[in-house]
């Protein structure tokens, strides 16, 4: 049976004040949500669709659509709801990226990535000998970046929202204040998290001393109070005032760097999305400091799709072709990409036809594996990230990827404020040549600097075909995000899969260094594995790569949504 919207959320939506829409109709629409038909996979709907890794958050998105909100209203409501119901990655204490497509055809990108505090220094995570200080960037308050999620969602609502701010936050507030039933997945995740148990505030917030168990009711009153402050005061309810005082006090008490000035000075940034054409498709994705769009564009620019199709799905030849293209693209990613406000990222050069041809000539011609040690740049994040997406009946589409970095971020709940801290500073390069927790190497372009935003693999993506919305997708998974999005696209466009097949299909991954192919169970047959090893590739099986969510427009004009079988998420529409 599908998850039903709790009565507390339905009640919370009753005061909805839509600009120009009758309030009675909104109430009726919210109530009708409780009588929806059983879920199909993929779910197909005519009027709107939401997909996320957590069922209650998905239900919140659909409820907002049903009461007359647009995709951007629903996306913001889902972001705030995820901070309550999906604490491993949903957040108001982290940040992320968004790409959007409006009903009028406008495209935009919103960067609400965390920033380095003003007190941050380039050498803050290395010792006097230049060696990495183990655990400082991931396990202490010094690794916390200035959170961007709250300002990002409020900026989105200010520009594109249609519902009142208080109505957008009402479901999340109700979930935090009144509580929700702990699922099997959440109970297991909380019980296994050693990061949370290191901090008394987290043990108290999640009842870890003796639970929570599946079926328990989890309330988060401090988080509810913080969300209420945001609902009432907007940006000032988080970045100034009582909550800001709590944040700074927590930082001072635990050796963190964030000050009142850091909070007051933070602002989400509107950016021009990275838009590029591939065959009859147009990609709309986030520009740097997201690295995904550039890396996918380079990979596709080097790949010969007709040869890929002739090779056959997940054949040794096809896997080799994709791997060698990824090897070149990730080598450039790790050297050239960073925050464009601090480093002159040569995107136009990296994506030029001449440069693509130059890189294509570096592909192995002897049928054997290339070597990452022999591949450098050209002359020119967490496994516990989360992605969700919404499409509405008017043609608006929102794709958001957001994260705390590690699962549960730092693992520490901010004292008195109820939200989890990120440990996003680990996404900077501690120094060139030192890998972060995901094995990603970095260069000067991604070094730590005050006010700088770290490079990210988050890749929220919208695809148009012949000028019309066709597909939106994204995933968590650190650097595997990039290849997850790439493979979903190839699965749909080259291998003719529907959205469910494309997302569920087993995945492979290569990121330049370490020089190996990671693959999920059943992604590679025994025969193909022997062939790849004979070509010189090192292979490693991994339980899971990514956890995607996506929406595709069907040939009939309906919306087909799907959340990855690898998680407990849902896609629902109406």
C-alpha cells in the first residue's frame, strides 16, 4: 500500500493561501490525497509527479501540487520535509544544487552549496609536513561549511513560488513537532550510525539510547522550532536572530569556524545552467562548482554512440569504450574544475570540438585497457547525498540534489537548533594529490579559501528532446553520481529502456583514480568479466552505485516517475 499523508500534514495544509486560488478548493484537494489509487512502478500520472528517496517527502510534494502549488513550491516543501524524515542526507544544515525548467521554457540553475567560513585557510587540514590531518575535515566541527539549503529554498520561493512561505513549511513543521512513524529503513540506518553516537545532542535528538525501533514515533521539537522560525521570519529566522545565536554558540563550544558574519553574508547564487546538445537531446544541468555536467559533456563528446550501440549492452567492448571516455573526463575534472568565483575554469575550452577531438586521439587503439597513470588533464562527494524531482501540470520541472556530505554529515545535531551539521569542507582539496573520503584527487582549483564553495559531483539534470521536456534525473553517490546520470541517459536513449528499467539497471563506474572498474552485482557476466580482465582492467564488485530518482514524459504526454529500487523511495503523481 502507498504511504498516506498523515492527518497532521493534511491539517497543516488547510490554511494554504494560494495567490489567486480559492482556499476551499485547496483544502478539498489536500483531503482527496488520502484516497489515491495504489502505486504502480513506474507511476504514471497526468497532472503532476514527485519522486524522492523518502515516501513521506514524496507525499508532501504531491500534496503541494494538489493544492495548486507549482513544481518549485513542491520542491521547496520536499527539501524541508526531507530534513525531518530523511536525516541521513535531507537537510537544512547542508547545501546543494538545483536546475529548473519553467512552463515558459526558461532554464535556470540555483547554487546553494555550502561556503567555507571566513576563518578557513588553505592549509587547515594538513600538518606542518603537508600531510593530511586524519578526521579533521570529516569528524570535527572545523569541517562544517556555512549551510546554504535554507537560503536556497527561500530564494527559489521568492522568484518562482506561488504559495505562502508558511504553507510550504507547514508539512515539515508538523512532521517534526507531531512526529512520524519510524520505518524499518530509518530504524536500521539510525541504529547503525556510529557518527551519530559520538555526539550527545544526536543521541538525544533521535532517541538512540534505547531506539528508535520500527513503529516508534519520532518527534524533533527543536528542529520544529527552527523550522517555525524560518516560516515566520524567512531568512532572518535562520541566518540571524535566535537560531543564528544557537549556531554560533555551538561552533564556539566545539571548535568550529562559523560566525554571525558568515551566516549573515551567505547568499544562494543564481547561475546560468550548463546547456549542451547531444544528438536530438539537450542537456540542462548545473555549472561549476558542480562537476557533473562538464564531465558528462566531455564523456559524451568522446564516445562514439553508433559504435557503442553496435558493441551491445554491457559487452566488454561497450564497457571499455565508456570507461576510457570516463578516464579522460575525470582526469580533467579533478584538475580544472572548482568554484568559478575563485578560479578561471576553462569550460568553453574543455567542451570545444577541437579539444574533444584532441582527447579522443588519446583513446587506446589496441583493444587493451588504458592506464590512468598515463593520462593527465588536457591543456586547457557523499554516498549519502539525496536527489528528488518534481514536474507539474503546467510544464515546470525542478531537479534538486542536496547533501550533508557523509551519511548524517558530521553526525552532530546543532545544540538547541535540532538540525544536523554538514562536513562539507572535506570536499575541498586539502592539498593537491591528497584524496578525500571518496578517493577523489583535487588540485589548486579546489583548494580551501574563505567564502569559496567546494567542487561537487552533484548532477541534477533535465533533458529536452526537440525542445520539449523529455527526462529529469539525478542521484546521490559521491563521484558515482556522474556516471549514474550518464548511464540512465544512455539506457533511455541508446538502449531504449523506460524510466524504471533505466534506473534499476545494474551500473558500472570508473573515475580515473583509483584505476579500476567498479560494478554492481549482475552488471557484468562472467564471460564479460574474463574478457575485461584479459584486456587489462582491474574490477571490483560493489553492492550499490547511486540511488536515482527520475521523471520521464511519455509519448502520450503523461509523466512517468520512478524512485530507485536500491532505496525505499517513491514516485507518486495525480
